[in-house]
C-alpha cells in the first residue's frame, strides 16, 4: 500500500503538480516537494498545519474555498475543485487550481482521507484578470473622458474622475491634490474612497519640497515631475517610507501618482491606491497617462472658458454699473454730439433739471434749450472745448424748461470716446444752482444778522453799565426824597431806567447773548397772564380759544422765553389765516417711557405738552420738514426773518424738551411744545429794599471794575450796605492786592474788563493765591463766557441791578 501511494505521488509530481494528502482522522497533511516550492517553502521544512490553512488563503477567496471543500466532504459533489490564491513566504499570492477527492471513508461515510493536487495557474489567471482589469480600466477611462468632454466645473470634473476610477476602475482610493496658494503644500481637492471610514486621507498634507519628508513620497515627487510615479508595494518601496504606517493600517499596496499638466505647468496630481501589489502594469500606465493628459487639456479649456465668462460677466457688470451710475447719479448727465450739438442720451436727473423729457431732448440741440441771453456767450466760451483744444469746459448758465420757466445750472463738459467713424461726443453734467444761490443769500443774511447781533450786544453791554448807575442812583434818590414831587421825579427816572433795562434784555435776546433763567412756572398762570397780549396780537377775524382744563403741573423753563415762544407761535398761526379762523391753545400731562418710540427725542420722564392748533392754510410736507430751519420762511421778502420757529425749537431743546409740527395743506397746522415738568413751586416775590439780614458787618470787599463811573457807583453802594471796600480799575491791580497782606473777604468783579485780564481770569488767579476766597461776578451779558464760568465756583449778578439785588448777592456770596 505504501509503495502504491509513493508511486502515485511520484506520478503526480512528474506532471508538475503539487500533491497534498490530508489525513482527516489524524489531522495531518503531507505536502509534496513541488507544492512546497510553489509557496517558497524549503523541501525539508514542514508545510502549514491544518489549523493554519485559513491564514494561507487570500481573504477574498476563503469563503468560496471552504464552501467547495465542505460540499465534497458532505458527498454533495463528486470531487473538490476551486481556484484561489495562496499566500507565499515572500508575502505575495499565487493563483492555483486545487482539485481533490476523498480516498477513504468509514462505515458511517465520514471522510477519513482526502488526496489532491494544486496546479500553478498564476500566469494564465493573472493574464485573464489583467485583461478584464484593463477592460474595466479602459471603460473607466472612457467614462472619465466623457466627463471631461462635458466641460463641467473644475471641482465637479475632479470629483467625477475620482468617483469613476474607484467605482469602475478597481481603485481603492482616488484623490486629486492641488497646491496651496503659496505653493508650499498639496492638499486633497477631490477624493473618493471605497472605505472612507478608514480615514486614510484625514489630515493629509504633502509638501511640494523634496527637503521635507512629506514631500518625498509619490505625490510630492510626481508634482515636481516630470514623470509619473508607480509603486508596486508600499510596504517595501523607499518612496513610501514616511507613509508606510498609514498605508499598512489601510491595507494599501500599490500606488500611482500622475501629474496633471496644463500650459502653465503641473496644476495637480492624481494619486491612486489599490490593495493589490504590482497592480499597475504598462497598459494601465498608458491608459492613465492618456487620461491625465486629457484632464490637463480640459483644465486649460475650462480655465479659458471661465476666464472668458468672467471677462464677459465683468464687461456686463461694468456696462450695468456704468448705466446704473448714469441713471442714478445725483447730477444731471447727458451725452451730446459735439459737432451737431444734438442730445444723444440723458439721465432722469438731467431731464428733471432741464425740464424736458427724453423724447423731446433727443430731437433738440443744447442751444435750443439754452436761455436766449446765454446762447452767444455759451457758443463763444465753449469753442476751444468743442474744437478739442481743451479736455473740459465749465460754465454757469440757464436752461429754458418746457413750461417756459428758466433754471440756473452749473455745467461741466468732458470729452467722451465715440465709436470709430462717428462724430466726436462729450458728456455734460449739470446741477441745479438754485439751492446754492439761495444758500448764498441765506448766508449773506445770516452774516448780516450776526454782525448786527455783535453790534447790538456791544451796545447793550455799554448801555447796561450806564443803566446800572442810573437805576442805582435814581433808586437812592427816590428813597431819600420820599413821596414829594422830587421823589416822584426820581421814581419816574427809576421806572424809565428799568424799562430801558428790559429793552436791553430784548436786544441781548436778539443777539442770542441772553442766557436762560429757568424756574418753576405754572403753564396755566403764564398763559392767563399772557392772554391779553396774545388777543391784541390777532385781528378780530381770528378767534383765540383756551382749553377749559389746563395742566396743573409746573414746568422748569425760562418764563420770559416761554412767553416769547408762545407769542411767536400765535403770530405764525395768525399769518397762516389771512381770511380768519380759530387758534386753540391747550395743555396736557404726558409721561415718556424708557422704550418710547412716539417721542424719541425726549428723555424718559414727565412732561407738559402745550399744543397750539389753527385751521389756516396749512403747509405741504416739504415745507413742514423745513419749518424749524433757520431763515426758512414762506413769506415774501422783508415780511419775515425765518427765525421765529427756529428760536422756538432752540428754546425747547435748551430747556430739555422738544417741539413737533404737523400740517396739511388746507387743513391747518398743529404745533406741540414739550417741556419737562417739575414739582417745585414758583418763588415768591421779595420786597425791593434791603433788610437787616442782608446788610454787611464790616467785611472787606475787593471791587474790580474798569468803567470809572460804574466803579464809583458800586463802591458807594457796597459801602452803604455796611461793607468796607477796596476798588481797583483792572484785574492785574486787583490781583496785586491779593498777593499782598491786605485782608479781603470777598472779590466782586466785572467779567468784561480791559487790561489783558478779565474777571474770570482774575478769579482763577485769585483762587491760586487765596483758595477759599468767595467770588461774585457781575456782567451785562455773561452768556458768551458761560463755558468758562462753569469752571469757577461763583455767583453772578446781572447788570443793571437794584440795590436790593446787590445786597442779596453780596450776602449770599459771603455765606
């Protein structure tokens, strides 16, 4: 039996097949010399144990091999036959055709011995597989070329090529890497992976420099060129040294890196990986290199098409922007034939200013719409420009509108390129000069009023000095002379002086040098007291009505300025009712919350809203918007300054309130004046003579006054009030006193003084010498110094003043 077995094995060996003999009962296998040689096992080395057979089979072939073997062992198939790959000692796999048959079974039919052969079919099998692979790769390349021919975007094309090569070309991973903006790194721009969960491409960054380790792999080498790189086994190839761990974990063996070249150079690298070693052969190279060349040409074409599309889009946008600028420009713009003078185009603003629509303008010359008095001058002045001797031309001229009215415009003309063979053209840009002329007029009026205000303020200041002496001395005479005829004359002088002082205050108000003196004022009481004056200010045809219920709250405001504001509003309402009507005055309490949107100009708090309504001619929306503008008036020349409502607005804002106006043509006007409410009561009037409580007790008062007459009067009055005095004619001499040893209890100084040091400077210097020195200022118009006054802690006594006011201020300053 043994000799027979040996002869049988020898016969099979002679046929070139490897023989194996499996003793299923003993779990041992005999391997012939040829079988061992197929796998690289030495003749004297033992073959693989039965338990290790799974490890020798290619993972993709194990299930099929086991199924065929079990089918024969179970008696379902007459013999065992299967093609599969066996692992060789060098790590490669070899295709074999395995055949076998159960040689012996026991009484139960259980197989005891299986004898078989392995025929080496690696070359023929691989040739068949390569043929099929080349066919699939060819189909995949064809599909890629179809995608390339479709002229998709670069990103879409890159993704499509990667997907096709994996799904139809037997690749495990395909990715396209492009250089970064600085050219230092290559990152995946498109990729496709059969097993994305393996994360082979996660965080992959490749350097473009050979000096960097990551740049010495297939992709970096291919990018630098000039040839593609083919790696048969990533486990052993030196190019894969830095990537071997990553490829081993992912089971990748063969790698191809193919540069994609454009006219400008290498634009990208197509990198392919498979899980078989030596996957890429020469036919594969040819197919892939041809596809990469087509890819590069497609990229050139796409970039050219994209550049052309971007240029067209840029041109379209440029034309759109130019047209949009032309149509929406705030200036009037027209295109004119320089030779004929005909209008070729005009934007909406030009049509609006010139007063002609597009249809009319296209049949007219610029001379046709120019004011007849300006044509000759325009033709002569623009001649050098129309002859091409200068690039631009400017002028101020008048156009005649289609309704016969004329409009003044500022005109600028510039040369404009014309299509070849056509007459030269120029652009005309105009702006309506009416508003500028009006602004110039308003500025001139304002400058005149400012100059008048400066003159008025200066006169009022000097007049206040005179009135200080007149009122003070007439008051003293009236007290001295008693109730006789002479006393009555002195009282008349005093009354006249006080009326003159009131007139001076009005002059200062006009000059805007009269500051507010706010206090608690009851709206109802103030309107009741002003009502006789208001009734006299309106004619018989106008009915002035007061609301039955007035606000009981007080407001914190300057009563004189509030009266002036009310008078201005009534006078404006009167002028808006030339045929008579009704003026209603009312008030109510309102509360403005923190998030109020109805009265956004007001701070949160309590207010009194004083409302004045009329049923006069009203105003248009445009006029109402300008109603509070300084110098704006709808009255004829010389009939109004345009300052009334602007003064009301300024008073309201300065008082911490606001004013609103609502009007419609033919329906009248309503003005709402908001003033902050207060709970303080109005101060009680005080008798106009000094009392024992406000006289001095021998304190020393240093007086600084540059006007000799006023200085003499003030020194006399202060002395008569029980004080000792030191009088100086300017600030410097008063400061010298303070630098000396003379005791001084109070500095009483005029603000406006000559000599290089005014009263505020004197007070500041005095506090440096004597920090606790009380200071009392006096002035006829201190408002221009309010900012500086705020830096000095001191009281202010306004000129002219009576002796009682002087006594109270001196006492208050000292206490």
